[in-house]
C-alpha cells in the first residue's frame, strides 16, 4: 500500500485551518452578539479555504474535504488508498480544530454556538438538508474541477476560485443548513457539540453532490485533446 504521509499531513493541516477558522468565526459571532454576521462567517470560511487550498495544492492537491476526495476518486484523479488516507486525515484535522476551539474559546460562546457546528434550520428536514448540501457541494466541486483539476484549469487560481465559491454558497444557504459542504467540517465540531442527529445531511449531501459534479465535469464539460 503506497500512501504519501506528506499528503496526509497536508490534508490534516488544511482541514484544521478551515474548521478552526470557520467554526471560530461562528463562535465569535455568538460571543459578540452577532458582531461577525453572515457575511463575516462566509468570509472567514472562504478565506480559510483559499489559504488551505493554496498552501497544500502542490503537496496533496488541496482537497480539504472528504466529499471532494470521493469525487476525485470517482473520476480516477485520486487513488483509492491515498484517498481513504486523505479522508481519515481530514476528519482528524477537523476534530483537532474542534478540540482547540473547546479548550481555548470562551466556554459560554462555545456552548451557545454548539462549537460552530452547522445545523439544519427548524423548517429544513433531513431530506431537504441533503438536497441543499448536495447542490452547494456540486457548485464547490465544479469550482475545484474548473480551477484545479480540469485540463484547461488556469494556473494559480485554484485557491481563489474555490474559496470564493464557498463564501458565496454560505451567503446563499448558510441560514438553512450552515453550508458545511464538507463532512469533515461538520464532524470536527459535531463530536464535541453532540450534534449527530442531522449527520446524514452533512455526509450524504456533500458526497453525492461532489461525485455528480465531478462526473458531469469529467464526462461532459472536460475539453478532450482530440477536439482541441
């Protein structure tokens, strides 16, 4: 079994960055009585992902998301053994981020914000949550393919394009599902908040959305050499 430890470490650190900063912004929004706001939360997630992707792109491909890794595996852009190792690393990185938030941030705010864990709005059931998260992750994976994976992907644009997409999607659906679009982002804080009831929305939705998006991009939108 050939697994790159450097790739695993890069995915761990990158996912830690996203979870610590993103969930931290939600906790600070609670701590300041709404001082951060939806725009601030979206910006924190988007910038954190942008930095994480840019920093790890040349090491692990800047996946930072089990759903994206599964999507890449489905089109043969990531080997199964390395993909599984990356997913485990992403989950560990998210959990380290959640743990540090619990240990370091104001306890009252951490509890009130449920450690920054994405949750479904009262009127959003699991089925709708899965659909919304799937659509959001479809768009995120589209950005991943278009800026980092596709044969015509522009050089140096991946971090900016992927982070900007996450920020935009959070603005659109954040109040409905929290716009995790990433099983590790939910898992990393949910294990400390005890928010496991809507887990299907945050695991199935992003995974399905990313796989469908990667398949559409690879099979339909990709520019083939024979047609150039």
